[in-house]
């Protein structure tokens, strides 16, 4: 039996690491991967609450989070592909124009 | 004995996932970052197993590690970024980002303690345990049937949207 507080602490730390990666990385693909790390951290806390309250609805919420993460990956990488057609490289610091 | 083993496994999995998340965020080479994210996802699947979410662990490995991450890796190789390792991995504003992340962790750590309700005791025998696959399936296809269908619509919209966004513009 894993204590729920430890799971929530782990979830907070993973979310913070993902937040640092999302805000700080220059590579736009790794920013998207950091979003995946944050979504995964939320899933950890949902699963922990599901066990803590003995209720399967937490796991179902985590399943929906995974489905939305897959959709986000598809759309996000499509956008990155469209961006990199116009301008090679994936550094967000080069993207300073709204249109070109 | 089993409780102690479970706690040792939890602390190993937690430490390994935090270490691989830090490495994933800080590595200069994007492919190395992706492989550390893979390690992170596998360890998180182990944590799901420990908290009794077997189906979620399987989905984590099949969908996250097997599909989404491989998609990212393919995409990285499609774009072919030879100069990515030359520059710094973080922008010039990274101390601000680190401060924001640490502040978030501190706030979340402080906030989680007081509001926690005591654990619900495991129900007596009769019916499947709440975390098991049959319990999840029963709730998913009765109470959550409509959200389940909406999730499939979201995925369809994402597929069509990705194709439309990434399509090469043709002059006609």
C-alpha cells in the first residue's frame, strides 16, 4: 500500500520538472515533450487518488487524459511540421513573426 | 514483508522517474531526451501497477511509450536537426523558469497535506476490487459511455486537423 501523500509529492515534483522544461527549453519539440511529462504527472496523482478513495473513476479520468495527450501530440507536431517548412530549425527564439 | 517490499519498490520507482525526468529536460541531444522520457514513462507505469491501476499501466506502456513517444522520435528524425547540439539547451531566461518550477513544487507540496480525506477502507469481499480491470470497464461503459464516445471524436478531429495543418500548400 503506497501512501497517497508520497504519490502526490512525486506528482508535484514531476509536474515542476515538466514546467521548467516547457518554459525554458529552446527546442519546440522538447517543449511538447515537457507537456507530456506534466500530463503524466497529473495521471500519477489521479491514479493515487483512485486508490486512496477506492473509486475507479480516477483511472477513467487518467484514460481520458491519455487520449487528449495523443490528440495534442498529433496536432502539435503537425504545427511544428508546418512551421519548419517555412523556416528550418525548431528553436522558439527564431519564431518572432506572426506571419511570413 | 510485502508492505515493506512495496514501499522499497515505490521509492525506487519515484527516484528513478524524477532522475529520468530531470535528465530528459536537461539533455542537449533531443534523441537522448526522448530516450530518458521513455525511461520515465516505464517507471511511471510501474507506479501505476503499485497503486493498483493495472489497466492504466498497460495503457501507459502501449499508448504513451509505444505510440506517442515513437511518434515524437520519428518526427525528430524526419526534421533532421544536425545543429541542435551546438546551441545551449535552455534560453537565456532559464533562471526565471527554474524559479517558477521550484515555486510550483513548493506550493503544491504545501497544499497537498491538509485537505486530504482519510483513506477509504477496502470494501469487504463481494464484487471486484475498485481498481481492477473489470471495475474500470464497468464504469467506463456505463456511467462514462458518452465521454468515451466524445474522446473518439476528439481523436478523429485531431487526426484530420493534423493532416490539414501539416499539408503542403499547393499553388492552384
